[in-house]
C-alpha cells in the first residue's frame, strides 16, 4: 500500500513545517489551561494532517517543565516531565482560526501519533 494520503484520510506522520510550528505555538496557552500545567519546553516534533472543511492537525509535542526551588542555601533547578509528550488535535477552519479539539497527556516518544 502506498504512503500517499487518501482523500479525507490522515497523512503519514512527518516533521512539522515552520508555519505549522507557529500554529501549534499559538495555542500553547490554551493547552496549558486545559492540562493545568506550564511548559518551559513545548516543541512540536511530529505532525499528521487530515483535509476536511479546513484541516485537522494531529501533533506530537515534546514537553518539559522546569521548577526552580529557592531554599536558604541556594537556588535549585528541578527538571520535571523529562521526555514527556502530548498529542494534540487542532482544527484549522476555513476562516483560518485554530481550535484545540483534544489533548492526550503523559505519553512517551514511542507512542504513535494517531487519529483521535
């Protein structure tokens, strides 16, 4: 079977383009509100698209939260969520507006990016 995208089907996973990275970063605050977490690193690493009346984007995002702890002796930096990934479902409508339609949390690098 070919890797070509079928009409209405989901394209194979690939690296996001600079414009797609920008689109994902524009909804970072919405993702943080939905998950209740702040991400110091929010890096789209893989993307699948599905043409509909607009475009569905399925995006794998690498995340990292850094917490700085100040105590009486020194400032300590604690890394939390190393190698943690989110899967996002974003809809880009015909008026060129983005809508966050879903978030899957606590995933790993090997978790395959699929339709959801």
